[in-house]
C-alpha cells in the first residue's frame, strides 16, 4: 500500500477563534493562525472560517511520487478529474464534495509507551504500588489524528472513490450504512456512512490508553458539561475505547485508545456487522444526537444551527 497515514484536515467553522479554544483544551498544540498539532503527527488540524461547519480538506500521505502516479491512473479509470503536481495530487470525491489532497509525506514514527502494570485474578503485575493512571497529572495530549467520519449522500459510491480510486482497504462494513476503510495499519482512517447530506460527523484522536481517554474527557467537561456527547465505552468494530465530545461548531471529536491494528492483510478477515452491535460493545447507549446530530436540519437548509 503506497498510502501510509492521514496527514492533516481542514475544518470550516463559523467562528475559528472560539473553536480554536476548544481544541487547545482538547490537548492539541496551538501552532498559531488556527493551526494545531499532535505529539507524533505534527500539524494535523487547520480551522477556516465558513458560514456552516464542514470538512474542507482531508490529507493523505504517500511514500513517493510513483504512488501519486499510480493513484492518478486509478482515478483516470474511474473518470474522476484530478490535478497532479510535483509532490501532491488533489481530487474531489464527486459523491461527497470532499476535497482530498494526497501528498508525499514522512511516516509517523511513534515512540512506544511502556504498558502500565496491572493486576488481575491470579495475576499480580503491580506490587505495593497504586495504579499508574491515578497518579497522572499532566494534561492529556493526543498522539495523532487517527480517523475521520463523514456522511455521504451516496455511501457506496464514496466507498468506491476511496477504495478503487485512492487505494484504501475495507476493514469492516455495516451493510447499506457504513464502511470502515484504512490507509495505514490502523483498523480505519476513514469511515463513510450513509447520510441525508454530506457532512463531517467526527474526528478521532489517539491517546495512550483508556486512562487518558477518561482523564481527557473529564478535564474537558469540568465547567463545560455541554461538551459531552457519548462515553465512556468500547466499540465492537475497531475494538477501541472511546469518549465523544462536541466542539462549539457542532463537530464531534473523539478520544480513543487500543484500536485494532492490521499488519498482515491475509490474517484479517473483514466482517459484515449488523445493527447496534457494530456501534458499541459496552457502555451507555448512544444518544439520538450522536446518530443524527442536532444541527443536521440547519445544515440541510443552509441556515445557522441554534447554539
């Protein structure tokens, strides 16, 4: 696979200044001019001013220019218009109107963290000491942008754009509803779901472990309980722990950890998962606002959603 990661995303919001404060609180590094970085991924989020919230651009990394040429050939076979420069290819998904920039980029090299010692029945890994997670005091800092979830008016066509056009691989599917696709060894980097309009559902940011998921969300909710959307829980598809929060523009952002990793395609067997089982394995049930964000009607009519 020439693809190897998500590079950066650009999100349009009505008020970048207010939204920027949220992502500073979320733990992203403020790089100035409404740009934000992660610990391992560098600059991975840009905010721009738009009348309504929307995902303006999705960046994908490849190893070299030969990879760009191969993707260009695939897009030509699908009769999808695109532009190729020296180190980047720009294309728009004709189904979701999302602009995708495929660019030559370095791979993310993550330094492993030592697993926290844990105790269990008949297994004592931590002797005479408190659990590591309860002693942490440093702010939670996301390690990288892991995945992006978008709604598409034609989910199957958007899935073909990402797989047949760009070279993503499908990890799992919910028939007629969603496809979990990867451009790296992560279980999924892009999820496209059927929706009544093209919109950004959420972005997901990796943290070290479930303690960081919980600590990050707890800190975000202190004094701002309206940010809570759904969590703590564990997904079935992807297996990851999750907690979802809402930024001031209405976009959901997810802290996650312990996502499935697919290194050998021959060993991974994609599943077709039906119903709610595909959404979560345990945790509180998803609120209606997660399945259908409250501002969808406003986005569909082009009006501003109530705050």
